[in-house]
C-alpha cells in the first residue's frame, strides 16, 4: 500500500513539476491537491487565526472551559485529553463554531502502547525486531485513534549512552543503526500505510542531542560537535523523516550554548534545507519558555521571536506565540511569511490525516478496540522477544513436571503499575498481568508468594520468612528491579545498583540452597555484577508492559526461548559511564582483542600497560552491546565476503553458516559490524550495519547472505562532507558486538 501511495505521489509530484516548476520532494507525502487546500484555507485566515493554529495547549477536562478560545480560532492543537466524548465535543466546537471550522490536532504521549502497554521502548529495541515494533506501534495507533488521538509524541530517537539518564527507557539505546531501524518501524506503525482514520501522526523527538545530557542529569546541557551530531545523533532522525514522520519535536537541551528550540542550524539548515522536511515542528513542553531560564532570551516575546526565526511551527505550552507574534508581525519584527510557512506545515498535517473529513470518532465503539485479544497477544510476544537472558547456569528453562512448589518473591513479582514502566499514562494496572498472577494461573496451588520487599527502595534487615519459604520450595523465582517512577523524564539516578535491600534479598535467597532464578524489570541497564553470583539464571526484562507476567512465565518454563539482545552496554559500575561499544579507537588501545582475552590477561596479572582502562574496573563492561543468551547455542562458520574490494557504489555480500548447536529451537540475532581502519578522522572500533533474527531448529544449519550497501559506510569526514573513504575495512558477523573473527576488505 505504502509503495502504491509513494508511486502515486511520485507521479503527482512529477506532474506538478512539469506544469508548475520544480517542487522539492516532500518528506510527508503531500500532493498538489493537499497543497491547494492548504493554500485556499490559508488565504481565508486572519493573522490572529493563523497564530491560533500555532498554539498548542494542555486541555484536559470540560471542553466548555476552552470553548471561547477554540471558537475564536486561538488553539490549533491540544494534548492530554483522551476521553472520546469530550474530544468529540472539542472538535464540534472547532469544526462547527469556529469561523473556518478547522479541526483540532489532538496529541498524546502514546509511547509504548496506549491501553495495551508494550515493553518500554528500550525493551522493544532489545527485540532487534523492527517488524514487531511496527506491529506494536500500529496497535497503539488503533487504540489511541479510536478515542480521537491522532498525534503521538513518539518515537524518541535520542541516542542514550548514559544509563543514569532516566529517559534512556524511552528510546532504543546507544546505537545509531539500531535506533534508526527501530525509529523507522515505529513511524510506519503509528502512521500506517494509508491516511485513514487510524493513522496517528508520529513525532520524532527530541531534536537533538538531548540524550547526551552532561552527567546523565535530565535537561542538562550537551556539547556535541557538528561531526558527532551528524555521525551519531542525527541519522535516526533522518531515517524517521525518510520513513514519513509527519512531525518533529525540539529538545530541552542547549547544545554548545544554543537551545534546540532556537537552533537555526539544526532546524533550518539541516532539517528543512538538507533533508527537505515539510512536516510540523513543535516545541517540547514550554521549551520555548525555558529559553528564558537558559538565559537565552529576556522574556517570552524574545524567545518567541527566536523560535519562529528558527522555523518552529507550534508552541507547546509556552503561550509565547499566541501572546506576542501578532504584535511582532504588526511591528515588522517578524515576517508574516514566516507565520504562513508555519501554518502551512500545521494545516498540511491536518489535511493529510483527513481531520477535515473525519473530525469525530465513534465514541461508543472506542472501548471495544482497547485490550483486544490480538493486541494483548502482540504485547506478550514483544515482551517475550525483549527479555535478555544474561546468565544461565543450566537452571533455565524450568521443567514444570519437576518443580512442584514454586516460591515467588521480590518487589516486582506483583507490581502491576510498575511493570508498565514510564510513560504509560493510559495503561490501567487492572489489566496488567503480573508474573505472580500468570504463575498462579498456570500452576494452581503450587505457588507460594512471599513478597520479601514490597517496594524496590524498601530496606529490610532480616529475610527469615522468605528464606524459610525458599527452603520449602523447589525453585525460587525472584522479581527485582526498579519501580516505574525511577526512570523516565526527570528521573535520573547517580547510583545504578539495585535499590534498597534487593541485593541482600537475593543473597539471602541463595543461602536457602535452592535454585534461584532472578528477573530484573527496570528502565535502564542496572549495575548487577554483584548480584550475578547469587542467582542461577538472570533474565533482564526491562519494564515489560501489560503482558509481562505471561511472557516471563513462558520464558522461564521454556515455552519460548529467550532471544533478546542488549540494546545498550551493561556496565560493571556507574563510574564507567560513558562506555559504549562504538567508541573511537584511542592512541593507546587496550591490549586484548576481546573481552575474554583481557579477562585472561587480568587473571594472569599481566601488566596492562598505560592503556585506556580503569585500575579498579578494567576496560570492559559487564555485558557488551548486542549480547544475550538463549536456551540453545549458535555457531558461526564459513564466514565469507563475495569480494576483496568494492566500488563506492557497490554492495558487500557477506555470508556465513549459522548452526543451532543446541538441543532445541531458538532464535539468534545475527549482527554485522564494520570498522573503517584508517580515516580522515579517528573512526569507531566497530559500527553495527545490519542485523536480522534467524530461527533455527535444533541442529539445523543455514547459509545466510547479507547485503550491506557500501554507501552505508559513509560518514561525515574531516572535509565536512559525507562519503565513503576508500581504504581498508574489517567486518564481523557475530552474535554480539564483542565476538567473532574479522574479515578484511577494501573500498576503492
Ligand atoms: C515533555 C517531554 O519531554 C516530551 O517528551 C513529551 O512529549 C511532552 N512533555 C508532552 O507530554
């Protein structure tokens, strides 16, 4: 469908070019007909009505409270109202009572599901399964649009390399390639393949660099060079926009002194001029106003001028545009053409979404769409694929016939709100299935529940009761982690160990002498090194959402084998931040080729020399990016490239044989990494360039062929242009970022 739509667009754009001169390609898929409608409407609007379209407010509650402003054309968009009856009333006032009848664009943070909550985005990324991410986003759109929400502030495409930053939970982690692939998938899922009433406009955010907050403290300044921006932080946004994202949100941070909401270089030069983005740019919540706190503008009028001049179309909750733009246009300080451009971008989205034709929803039918069985099923599958098995001494999977009595314990065992994770406004905990509920249903009468700790932050000196229960059980299933409130916006942490007495609880459980299976549900990779010796197996589930309980039960009892991989490096201690796999090579690289070599070197007390490492914690993390075990094992053999040398416009065909060397079916995330050995700049030691999930039966081998366009190796070099620099490269095909033998090739 999408292809057909794109083809039609191409023809239309070509036709327009033939009769009306060249038009830059549209990123949002507009057509001459849409543009005509937008222009016709714009021509009828007063300056005040135009500026009204640029005003977005949080408008929950009784629509009558906002009737005058909506009727007067002073509000273009609202956020935070989800009741379909009230939303219909909002739209009725806009459509029937305002002079031009322009419908409102209704936004909401639908971040990882609407009512049916999927794993947090970091967990979705751990699936390395863009198709599944797309399916989840489509479901989120079906549920949200049924209630009248046609715009989500998602996906968050901020690269996050500092787990102290609470918002790492909301994105795809540390890697540019993975983030870009997930971002595209989410955009496609939200917006759908056609502009019907289930299309929910995506909003790529936060533009840009927000995840690089100094010290991992939310809202903090960033200092990213143009090259870092272009090579690491911008590509996911470019990918999201190429996938058709209708909108983009500016970020709170200032980068090298310039707040994003006024950053003409990123918003105009790159976004509009280089990428040709013709969608809607919205501020983050009061990020225009926050420029006053930044000390970047003296008052609301000044920051409103900064924002409009940077090309920001819509003001979320500063009231800067609505209060000051008109006087500035009348005074000749701001050109009306800038207002027209912004309003065009807003109206275009409203037209494309079909809001003029379909402003209302069938409110009575909306409830039936929520929590549909197919939605819950997709949420469960996603939670299954997103869990990462970090340790298994053989205890997993459990055999239901052998474990008769099961002790369930830990603060996350029955925490229906907390397992939903951050930004799950609409997920109702009554619909959450916790691990305790799932296990009780599956094994009636065989589950003993002793919470041990009720909250993750709780302190407890003695665990007599839970240890006594552990002694009586065949197996201990302990669910640890973080409450939802410990990650997400404004929830950064300086200490990443399990909070409260959770580690002590785990150690106490071990003393009972029974097999201990730990599951951690968290919004970030916690520093769990000290906990690993105290459990036989550890599953890392991030916050798994509504269906986390059944998914975890299925994993623990082996109905499905774990296949998730770490979307972010797991650190040994917080002092290692920032540590990510794709770092540049230093002049004094650590000696070992692999983590294992170095562990051996350390064990042998070999001198490590004056290299880039910590005296106390070495040079490596606890688990590398892309890592995860299964209940089977995989071997890579006969790795090959189809050529020794490639043209810059060529395609690398890499192949290998993947064998399931274990005793059961399993899925491996095959990853391809590349290194550019000598560049005009120091290059990363490895960069992910391809991944795919491959399911094999026990003993099965399959020859895999993977295509990597040489153009994917391009980067912004010393001369400020993006290209593939000829020279020598290495390529790995492996199951994580720290394994495999390198193949060599060159680009001419
Ligand atoms: C602030 C957050 O930074 C942003 O991600 C969110 O979309 C808006 N608030 C709207 O709730």
